C-alpha cells in the first residue's frame, strides 16, 4: 500500500501523474464529497486506476454540513420505505464495527411521547421494527435496543425538558460521525491503495471523441494552470451541482436534483441539561438535539433553496424556526445569545412530483447519459458505500474488461486497524507521550491508529502539544497535521472541516486564525503576506456569515454571504 498522506507533495505528484500526456486512468471521479470519495475507494480496491478532482476543499459541500448522524431514518419507516431503512441500518452496523469504529460511535436519543394510550404502542412498534431491521448479515446492530420510559425516568435522563411537554418517552440508539473527517479519512484510504486525489481543481470541460467522453479538462485553482486528464470512464458525483455538469456535457438531463436547505445550530452543552440526545416531531419533519462533545447540535430545517450552492446562507428566519421548535419542550429556553455556531447545508434530492422538499426521494439513481460518463445523485450520507458500489458497477459495465465485485464492506478505513487495542492502552499512551489521557482519547476518536503520526509531530516539536489559544479542545499539532497529512490547503479548510473550531466557539475561529495560519505556513510554504491574506479572508467569511444570519429572508442572507470573497489562489494577485 502507498502512503495515506494527501499533503502538498502528494497533491503535486498526483497532478503530474494524472496529466501526463501518455497516461490514461480507468476512472476519474468528479466531486470530493462522501459519494465521490466512496466511488474512488470502491474503484481503486477493485484494481482500477483512479483519480479524483474536487473544485473546492474535500467535503466542503453537503458532506461537511449534515446532521452528522449515521442512521436508518425513522421517518422513512412512516413512509413505508423499509428497504431504504434496512440498507442504512446495515451500513450503520458496518461502520460502527468494521469500517470506521474510530470515527463512528453510538448515540442515544429520547423520543418524548405527548399523547396517552395510542402513541406508545405506535412508536414502540416502529422502534421494534427499526431495531430488527438493524441486524446485518454476520454483524450485530452495534447499538443497544430501544426501551420504554415513564415520564419520571425520562425527566431524570433529560431534566431540561418541561414536565408538561411529555407524558412518557422511548429511548433508542443510532450513531454519529464527524462527516468531513470521515470523508477525508476515506480519501486517505483510497490514496493508500493508489488513487490520486486532488482538491482545488475544477473541471472546466469534458474531453470528447465523437459522442464519447474520454476525460476532463481541469484548472488548478491554486496556480491557474489548465491540463487534460484522460480516463476510460468519468464519474460525476457532484451532488447539488449535478444539473450543471449535465449541461456542460451536453447530454439530455436524465437526473434532476433539487436542493433542500438544512440549518443547524451549535450551542454549549451546559445550555441543555440532558444525558441523552432528543428527537422531536415538527409539522414538516423531525428536529434533533444531538450531543457533540462539549456542545449540542440542534436541527434541522427543510426548505427549498435555489440560490448560491457553494455557500448556502442561514437567515434569521431559519435560526428562529429551530429555536422556536426546541424551546417548545425546554424548561429553560435557548436564545440567540446561546448560539455558538450556525451551519447550512444542501441535500441533493431527486426532483419528483412533490413540491415539498421533505417529500422528495432520498434514494439514489445511477445513469449513463453518454458513453464514457456515469452520473450518480440522490441518496443519503449513511448509504454512501452502496451508492458508490452501484456507480462503480456502472463503470465496470462501460469498461471492456472483467472488473471484480465491490469489496468495500471488508475494507477498514485508515486508522481503524488496531484502534480498539490502542483505546485499551490509552493510559499507557498518555504516560509515554506526556499528554493527559483526555487528550489521547480525543486524538484516538479523530485519528484512530494514525495517532502515532500526530504524536510524532509533537515529539519533533514539543510546542505542538499545547492547545490552541482560544480553542483549547484542539492541539496545535492537529493544525499542522491537517496541512501535512490531510489535504488542508487554506486556513478555512483547517478551522471549518479538519477541526470544527468555526462552529464550536463563539468567536467562530477568528481568535485562533493568526496562530493556526502561522502553523500552516511552514508545511504549505506561505510567506508573511500569504499568512496575512489567509487570516483576512477567514475574518471576512465569518463577518459575512454573521451578517447574513441577521437577515430575514433567504435572498437577503444570500446577498450578504456572497459579499465575502473566496480565498485567492496562492501566488496570484488579489482581484477583489
């Protein structure tokens, strides 16, 4: 296996290899979210030569802005979509127990009951079915079964709930993941098996021989250089950008994707007194209160979005909607002053007959609109591996060679192998590294058995063992590691996706921006001017997001958010 690093040197080598005039890949994947990453991993572990290009940062779209749950989707049971729920729960078991035990962990939820007599048996029957669908071939569910609670026992678990807001409750278990970290880890796994993965590289056109697609022309957004990447099959996995890619290739659109905006709030853990997550029904969907380290994630909304797809904006209306719904059951209501972070993401829903985005399909579709091009869209985060498998099956059909079947259900992500043994040895690791055991636990749950690479950085430079000033959940080493090993190219990548400082602090990352940029400068070769530029651009982004969240409508919020410029390519003059 190759190195699992996707740092600056690996990026340069990948670009050089993919663009070599005499080189043709079996597959080039367009899109570095969870589905594209899954496709790259599936294809490379079937023995195919693979490249992946992403126009922005890895997971910078939908795949870093989800509810961060690995779950079957209780509401799909009510829609009688048993197959989707079963598939998702089997994937949950695989991720928890085999593929990514260092990244995916069980999380409990309390389902408050509000009606006497009929509701408990109704919800109980649904959760019994949910639990039973969760048994996967050769694997247990990986989480405890549900249990019924009286009102008194429910309030003991969640004292934050108003007594009058429930008659009793049912507690069940699902799982959660840091979505962006999971995507990055999957890309590193694909790279370890030989895939070339590159961010900040935008597809500007398709290469054609007659009607056949034979590759892509890409622009390196860091330098402005353009070059061709030839491939026998191209896979488009761009989520909400699917329709735009279809227009670029000129084929008649076989897939239509409608974007649905989901807004989440992050609040400190002490604002809601509860030992468990909470799930609430709303008139349109469900609202989750999800434990997240020293915080809660509260969301989500479900509204149609037709404005800027790169930076969907949360309006005051969105924030008030979430606060109003959660406050309906809390004894001490949340206010806007309690909100540390806000993030908005877009779900790529397959457009259908329904006008309401909450009723559009979460199932996926794979098409072959023109020879040489495979498109995949729809689906939900939890079922990314099955989506990837179906896409690579379509690729295999387009290649005139025998391609082995998918094996990703048996391929642990990097960091998974040996994780449990290291977790059991965490006190010894703490003693040998000089770090507190709580720090070791934090690192293990982010890097798994790759913790050795982070500790090696600290051994070489003991100052990296210090926490960041203003975001002390994270060590300075983690910012350096993001640049050297995890493909972070800019300050925003490190503070928003490699760590979650941008949503886990009231200052939204601005208080650590200078320190973090200086840490990234060495590995990325930045001079003092570039450090200054990175900090300024980050501050402008945060300022624009804060201002957009004070606007009443989507249109006003979007206009304000677009006022923050993108980080300019390194080494190019500023053009604002």
